[in-house]
């Protein structure tokens, strides 16, 4: 392995789409613009320099309305880190930035398909996620 890491596999670990009733559906369809995309990344060490990276996207309304839908996907990737890499900061950047940049286009496509299939067509996340910038902000 000449690169710093390799993604061995990736898959949808869990997905959830919750709209409790038709009133909520109609309300959410009207006010979906109030929803925000959140990203959370967790890891689980495996054997042989492999790490399970779970990227969770949730799309929810943080407002006070009682009519809310909730959308979430957890996307798992198994990443093998090159044996020569020992620096924890480099490994952290691989997990939080480099792996995310590689998997995110497919993850976003799957998540948008979930929202569309749930009856909310035409959703686009206008703001593209800049993992380099998020990683830099985390360090400061």
C-alpha cells in the first residue's frame, strides 16, 4: 500500500426516516427549508491497522414546531491505515478529512434518494461540505 490509507469497504449501516402522520408530512413539505444537515463521525478500532469509520448524517429541524420529520443515515467505512503511519494527527486527518472526501459523494447521493423516496423530492444540499475546512476549524 503506497498511499496513506485504503477504503476496504463501505455500506449503509442504518437509516431512518420518521414522519409520524400526514399533517406532519404536509407541514414538513412546506417548511423543509428550515431543516439543517448535521454530520457526526465516530470510529471503532479493528485489528491489523483497520478502523471502522461511521459517518452519520442527520437532517432535522431545530425549531420549536411540534410537526417534525427526522432523517438519518449511518454510513460505515472500513479503512486500512498504511503501516508506516504512526502519527496520531495524520491518522486523525485521514479519518476526519481524507476518508470523508472520498465517501461523501456516494453518501450524499444515497441520503438524497432516501429523502426523495420518503416523499420529499427535489432536495439539494446547497452548501457543499468542505472537510478540509471543518478539519482546520476543529484544530483551532
